[in-house]
């Protein structure tokens, strides 16, 4: 697709996205909004589908970048840190909820 066609497509999608935003903010049903704005219901849903596909395609284009841990950093499964005064408690993120409630009751 050449540059002019890309720009035209982006402009069209931008206008359609604005149309969808206006409909959402209107508080009207799709049918009522389309009737008030002279837009065919099938046309509205076609444009909505195209806007959604464009958003999904944009999301899919992001690269996943692997992250390497920094040398010398300690990797632990501890995710929760509780501090009460001078006492610090480190717990894994899958720590039992009822046991955590009892622990917090004791620390109060």
C-alpha cells in the first residue's frame, strides 16, 4: 500500500473512531443515534468493526522484548512485604489468605 493510500485509510479510520466515540458519549442506543445522524445501521456496525480491527492490529504489531535480569541481583518469589515498626515480613504472592489475615491480626 502506498503512502497516500495509508494516509487516506488512517484519516477514514480516525473519522469512524470519532463517530463511534460520539455515539458512545451520546447515551443513545445505536439505533436511535444512527437514526438521528442519518447513518445506516449496517454502515455503523461495518465502521465499528473496522475501527476495532485496526486497534487489534495495532496492538498485535508490538514486539515482545525479552528482559534479562541484571547480574548480581537476587531473584526471589517474595512479592509481599509487610512492615510494622522494626518488624519486616516477606511473603510469597501466593501466601494463604486466611493465614495472612491471622498474621495481620497478631501484628496489630
